[in-house]
């Protein structure tokens, strides 16, 4: 094509596949790590995961997750905590180290997008990896401490192995299926049974497009590997903690899917409010390519009614199922958050690359890509400078200014605990109630203990935090129990920071 036409490749892209992939790799690495540690830990989510991981390091107990030495934390299986704890142990107690597992999962997912595209959309591998690395949601999530990126990477690893078994040259099929079950075991250790949703995709795909060769999906060797890797932790903790299995199944699976108990946009229209904006904004700057694919889907679906057409277009069938079937499940479930869709952004990247290839659009122009690259990094930098009450680093500075010297524990009285302070202050974080809470199950353990119990411990180096509107009542309670309070400086975000001393001390 002549230079200057829409489909002409920029100079950098014409210098050969190896050079192009090197540029994409450099871009993805820079997106993963630039400014990663500039922002403090944000509560509640980042603080909660980091706190549990640090408690593992501090206690040496890597089996049972704890948010406080007196209180277990069972909302998620342990792989995310293990990854954060290992990273912090290797690289130090820094927000960068805590976010490193998510950044590495982002890079792994981009690489897997390239590998899967090599089988399903040959010739569009580089575009698939580039689209994934530069889409807004994967980039944004790569700088957040959550379970979602480890889940996405583990599930994508499983799908890649399945694709190699079904679409590869036919060598080592049994080995690929074992790797698939390794991926599912890692996903299961990240988020439990919901992590196996891609298995449903694979099973329906196998029914629509029967296999030509290879082993069964539920191969005995693969299943044995899955059971060996995924189940020991669940067996150990449920044996040690009576009632935990019912909590895992009842609250963390059934109630999250069928009820709005956790306040995750469970209204009938909740999927419109959460998932439509996530897809439209999360796929920027490639949303238009995805829209072109979506417009072609009805006609393509009608053609797939014929088994011969499905077989001829089996890669397209798999990609459509990989995206649409989990999306339907997420929309039907009553618990909905934007990052739940993160595992679907690899098939989205592949569909975007496929659509651009079919339209003859190819790779984007380099100057436009650099502008977008700069905008993404500017967004991350802006987040680091954005003032918010969620920033545990800012809370740590405020506490140090008011309470110089060693701080061993920070106690929050009937308030949201800022668990990110564990990393920034090196202090244990505790959340207490004014009155003894009723006997709590695993799902209702909101407090670690009550005011009287905390006061009787008389621990050194403790800083207390309470809401200003509860301050008069709290002071009266503390005085009645034989102690006195000392406010430390002005309020911070509507909270009183104070110390407690015995009245006779």
C-alpha cells in the first residue's frame, strides 16, 4: 500500500516482527511498572489484602489467613495473600512490592493473549497483545491489589493450555491438558469454585464442535493434578475450623450468586449499571473495533447453526463462547463489580485483533499509540497525587505527626479499619466495638473484640482512632472503665486520633 493510506504501517511496525514484538514488550513492561509504588495503599480493598499477607509474614502462619491475630479472614482462598507475602518478603515492605503480583499477572496475561492468538487468529498475535496491554481496565487493574488479576491470569493459563491441546500441532496433548488443570487449580486457590467458569465454556464448546483428536477434557491425570494442588488447603482449614465449609459454600458461593447480601448491585438492572460502562470504557481505545465485532455477531451466529460451518469457524466459536457465556453468568448473578469482568479481557483483546485483521486495519500508528501510552501513565500519576481519605500512606503521615515514636498497634473504634497502615506504619490493626458483639459466625465477624477487652490488655505503643461524632460517648465510656484519653492534634478526616492511659498512671 502507498504511504499515507489508512492501512499503511508506521515505520516502527515495518521493521520486522521481532522488532515490533520488542517494542510491544517494552511498552507493556513500562505500563506495568512505571509509578507502581508512588501511591499509598488504598483502603479498604488494597489494605485488607496487604494486611492479611503481612500477618502471614509476621506470624509465620501461611495456612490460615488472619486480619488480626485474634480474627481469621476467610473471604478468599490464600493464593493472593501468598503472592503478596512472598513479594514483600523478597523486596521489602513497600507498596511497589505489594502490587508486584498484579503487575506480573498483567504481563503474563498479555503474553498469553499473544500465544492464544497465534492459534486462534494467526497473524493478529501482536495486535492482540498490544490491545490487551493498552486497554483501560487491564492497565488500571494492574496497579491494584485485588484477587482479580491473579484469577484472570490463572484462568487464561488454563484456556491457553486447552487451546494448544485442541488447535496445536497435536504433540503432547496430554501434557497440555495437565497444564490446563494446573491453571484451574491456581484459579481455584484464588477465588474458589467460581474460578472454574471457563470449564463450562470448554464443555459447551466440545459439544458444539466435537474433538477430532486428543484426550478428554476431564482427563484422569489432569484431574489428579488439580485435586493434589487445589484441595489440600481447603481440607486443612475446614478440618481445623468447624463450620468453615458451610461458610465457603453458603456465603462465598451461593449467597454471592443468588442474593444481594453483600450490597454488590444486586438489583435487576445492576448489570446495566456496572457491566455496560465497564465494557465500553474498559476497552478504550479499542471500543470501536469491539463494536464492529458485536454488530457482525447476529449474522455469524445464524451461520453457526450448521455443524459444518461451526467446524470451519471453530476458533471464532470458541472466542465467542469464552466471552459471552461467562458474561451472561455475571449478569445473572446478584453480586456485580467491574473487576469481575477482568478475565474476559483476553478474549476481548483477541476479538479486537481479529476484527481489525478482517477489516484490514492492522497495527495502529505509532504516534497515536505513544499519546495513549502517555495518557495512561498520566492517569496513574494523577491517582498517586489525588487526595483521598482512602490513602493509608497519608493516614500514616498524619499519625506520625501526632504520635512520634514507635507505634505497635492502631485501634479503630466502630469505624472502617485502615488496614493499609499495617504496611505504612508496621503496626497491627484492630477494629473494636463499644459493647461485646454477639457470638459471630465467619460471615459476621466485623469486630476483633470490645472496648473493655482492649483496655484491659494495656498494650504499649497503641494509637486509637474514632469518629468525631462518637467522641463524647467514647470518652465517657473510657473514663467509666478507669482510663483517660489524650487527643493528639486536630481531627483528621473527621476522626479523633488519641491515646488512652490508666487514670492512675
